[in-house]
C-alpha cells in the first residue's frame, strides 16, 4: 500500500513538472527572427547535491540589431554569468544560445574561436589591453589573428580609433593613455571589423563619472550604427542609455522595461 502511495505521488509530481515545463514553453515569447543574440531557456548550475548553486535559471532574452540591452541586479544575481554565456566563454547547463542564427552548442572549438573573432566584441572593466602593443596594434590584433594582412588590419584599426576620437594616439602605448582613453581603445577593438554583437561588462566601473558618460556615448553610437549590445552595469545612469533594461535576481529575470518605461524603474535603484 505504502509503495503504491509513494508511486502515485511520484507520478503526480512528474505530471506536475511536465505541466509546468509546458506552461513555461507556451508562455515563452518567440524571439525576433532578426535577433543577433538569442538565449532560450538558458540555465547555469554549478556543483551538485547540497553544494548546487544556480547562477541562471530558465533565462530567455533576444537582442536585435541597433538595440542596447542593459542587465542590472545585485552582486551574485547572475549578470556576469549571463554575459559570459552569451559570448561563448561558458557553456549553459541547459538551454540554447544563438548568435547570428548559429547555435553555439553546434560549433566546435575552431568555429567558436572564429565566431568570437568575427562577430563578438568584448569590453571589460579592466580594459585587457596588451601593454607591449600600441593602441593601433591592440585594435588590429584580432584582425591579424583572423588572417587579415598587416596593412589592411592597420587601416581598419586606425579607422576604428578615429571613430572613438583617438586617431592621433594610434602609436601610443596603453600606459601612456588615461583610463578613459584605454577604454576607448578597448571599444575600438570590440567594434573593429564590423562585429555585430558587443558585450560590455561594467565598462565604466574604473572610470570617473564624466569619462564614463563619454564611453557610454561611444558605445551607444556603435549600437545605433547597427550592432547589438548587451551591457552589464550597476549604474542606473548608464542603464538609461539602453533601449531595454532587464533586472535579474537569483539568476532569474524578474522585471524588464523598454526605454519609454525604464525611467520609473531605474528611479527605484538610484
């Protein structure tokens, strides 16, 4: 009798889980067909048993060309994990990540590296410039790694530096540049070669407020030229540059607002 009861409970629990999964699937919005980035049901779990930590839970997100999406949330909410998975630096435990209509799970290591070089631009808080290379050489490096000739790569690097106001500093080394100038070099490196997805992790965190606003203006300009952008920030004034603000808590999207309704939400986190 007790075995039958336990079996019945297990079956009911399994049925409930299937119903919940079906409900989540039915309620999941269809992502835009032209989205540069799509995350569908993405979860990331670390550890096992009592040590299990869920960094992301069933996240759906699409970012279209010309759209900047800001990700906000408390420390440990999953912001950086989301960005890392979107860029193929981590694999999700479950779910799908699609960049320019290509599922990252279907790419081998060589194809993934090629996609990062050609389609993805990363901007980090600590710049990640190579100190022994000039500004132009730092920007040209991913192009040369992808097979571009040195002269062609140099021309594209100079054009990218011009676009962020650093053309005259092309032959300057990073330690001869201010923090804001180094971040502009990093942005130039992220967008050179027409990359279509820009992933920025607290890009203004090490900068003063005036320089941070200037960097955000440059990032916004690149998005307006047709790239898609995903920005992790804890600053409401920087999130205000985005077309859409997504709020994370404990690895889940708990709220979302487009630009015309974001101000009211952002006032609550200022």
